[in-house]
C-alpha cells in the first residue's frame, strides 16, 4: 500500500475538527472527523480508491461493499480504480433497512454471493456499522474476509472485527491525523 501521508494531510485539511462534539453513539468527543469531505472530493476519492484497490489485491478480493452513506463513495472509487486491472471488482451497498417495495432488497449493486468480499467504511469507531454490512453480505452468500476503514478512530473497531473472524485494516488512524495536527 502506498504511503498514507497524502491521505493524512488531506484528512487533516478537509475532515478533522477539534471542539466538543456528540457522536452518533451519544458519546462526547473532543474531535470530529467528517471523512466524507475527502471521499466525496475528486482528489480524495481517487486517492482512497487507489489505496483501497491496492489493499484489495493483497487479499484477493472480488467484490467490495459497505453500509450506505459511509461506504458509497469508497465503493465507487475502489471499483473504478480496479477497472483497468487484471482483477476488476464489483460493488454493492447495504441499505440500513430493506427496500419496502419492488424486490425489497437489502443489498444494492452486484450480488456478492460466492465472492471474496471486503467491507469498507469511512470512519470506524466501534465497528457496529461495518458489522451490520458484514452480516448482510454473509447472509447474501459472500465470503467476507476483510473490513477496511479510511480512518480508524482507535476505539474498538479492530477488536470487534477480530472477534467476528474478519481481518481489519485502516488507511489511516486518528493518532496519525492528530499527530499531523500537532506539527
């Protein structure tokens, strides 16, 4: 995987804020990281997609997916980065709730059944969102082997993935971003 210094710099510039914040879990934090400011940026999505694709190759991944909103741009960027390789990927996103009409699908995109799958997310805290996507992909017949976060907040996500029997990697950690902020 390429050096992550460019990603850390981009996350620091566009995504990282210090202050008093309430997280979705209800917990308070002295910093907030809005990684979508990078994953929905042209340069950011290209960098993240390329970094993800290189990591996917190491694990022989065939499909990439994740829980919608945090994973949408990452999935698209990674699939796009794989287009001109010997191992193009397919992608999918997991809805938070099954669609209530039509085919009532929980997964949108290319069905990952029978494929080696990586689940991606923008920020991993406890890993709950990623585990929801892991379970949905497994229920669809996928062999989930990897979870990758653009940023690991270092608050239990890797341990949760280990307990679920899935490898975990992060493109950057909050420690790296906070260290860069102090320079």
